[in-house]
C-alpha cells in the first residue's frame, strides 16, 4: 500500500467525490475504458497537450494524426497511441493542431519548458505527490517571473483551478520559491491568470493534506463520502451508486 501516491488528478477527484476518486483508481488498475464520448474527450485533451508541446519544442504540426502518433510512440505512451488509432474519425484533430499555433513565437528569453517534473516526497518517501507541468515560463535561471500554465480543453471548471494551484504548490516546494503566477490556457480563449499569493499556497497545501488523509483512510476501508454533482456524468460507478445524480435535461423548463 506504500508509497501512498497522490497525483494531481486524485487531489481534484477527492475534492469532488470520494467514491468517484476510488472508482477512477479502480478503473485505472483494471484497465477499464470509459464510454466513447468520455474517451474521445480524454484523447483530445492529451492531443492538445502534445500539439502545444510540439509547437514550443519543434514548431508547427505538419500532419495532426501522424505527428501525434509519433510523439506518443517516442514518449512510450503506446496504449494511448493504440486508443487514438482505434478512435479513428471520432477524433477531430485538425482544430486542436490549429489552436496550438497560438504558442508560436515564444520569446526564448522566457526559457519555455514543457512537461517539467514536479514532486513532493513526504514522510521519508511514504507519500508521493508527483506530476508534470504543461508549460513553465521564466524562473530564476531566466531572470524573469516564473509562470506555470496548464493547457485545458473545454470550458473552465473549478477543478481546473484546483489543478493549477496544486502545481503552484509543487513548483514552490521544488524551487524553494513560489511562481509569480499560474494560468490556464483554453483554445480560442483568453489566458486565465492568477497571482500566486501566500493564501493560494496555503489553500493548496490544505487541499493536499486533506487528500492525503482521506486517501489513506479510504485505502484501509473507510466508506467513501458521496457528493453527487457534475462528476456523476463520467464516474465509472454511475450505474451502481445510490447517490448518482443525472445531468440536467437541456430541454426542460422551456429549453431549446
């Protein structure tokens, strides 16, 4: 059971619903697959990450599908590569590759980095909080303010803010200095920036501490607390959870 692993996604999931967090962990262990719509969304999100990284490191995408498959192969993400191939026409990759062009022409003086490792190993390594930032800019070696950017697909969601402030905490622990700001980038939208204050770091540390305690208790048998809400729509336990809450019907109350 040790080390206790608390990745970014687990911190966010536990804050949403403990049963959801457990179901995600079980599905990952069992190799379970979500339904086609959710799988397509997850694959598209990873594709966007790859295209932004490709744009920053190598330049424009020449062929959205072939460049994505090549990148995943080089990174050893062979299962994900197979899923992209199996998805076929369900993945509309062209618009994602075009959106990533927004990252062209970054000033090298900002020392842009992609997929930089961040981690906090606590209690002599018994608890491990690890991840990789999508994009980092600036920092002490660049003599510019440090900025952490998360690449996100879809509409802004409170969980996205939890993710990026979690990375602000890990970067602060790694560098012994907090980043000046964190930001979320959505294709076609404005950059959502936020200054990293002491209160931001305290809140992120409190969430991480709660996640560590909750996950440890769940692993030794405490029943999960269920919080029905938006995550019900893609929870692996949706069909059996007594607290399941169906998403609102868009045609109710005189909808379209």
